C-alpha cells in the first residue's frame, strides 16, 4: 500500500508552494513511521487551486497559480479528476487529505468514503486521539 498526503487549503496562506511541499514532506515521515508505514512508500502532493488574498495575487515573488481560488462545481470536478487518476495508477493507495477547509474536507470524505481509502487527520485524527485518551482514562 502507498500513502499520499494531499495538501490543500494552506496554499492560500503559504508564501510559496515550495514551503508547503517541504512542510508536508517534513511532517510525514515521523507520523507515518509511528503507524508502521515506511516513508519510501509515501508521496506528498499539493493541489494548486489558486488563492484569494490580493496581496498574494499581486506579489512579484508569488510562485503559485495567479488566479482566484477555484470553488464549487469546478473545484469538485478537479478533485474528481485527481482521485480518478490516483485510483487508475495506484489502486491500493491511502489518501490523507491535509489542510483542506472544513467544508471541503467533509464533502470530500463523504463523497469518496466508499470508493477510496482516505482520511483527514484534522477531523478523524483528532477524534481518534481524543477517544484513545478517554478510553485510557476510564480503564484506570
């Protein structure tokens, strides 16, 4: 199995796409190793869908796509194309949706729940840690 970390929302706030890739790549190895996933089987991916702050759109050193953030049906179609391509090339992949807006994350998780193995650590990871802590506390 391969695990791909797919980064989303933070691009609107990052100063450069390279920093987003670096941040995603740096966080991944330690957390994956703890889960028994070898880092060589992982791949950080950044989906570039634009940004909204005018200061970033007009900044001469802004390296990302210089268009307003894609939303709605166009955004969902882009995610669909991405998931379809990943399924075709890596049918047993696990997608970790990282730094997506809460509304987008919920919609993505609901849409692909029965189609591709995926999770969002901001939603599901936080709940799992909270539950683990609660279970450990009540067992004492």
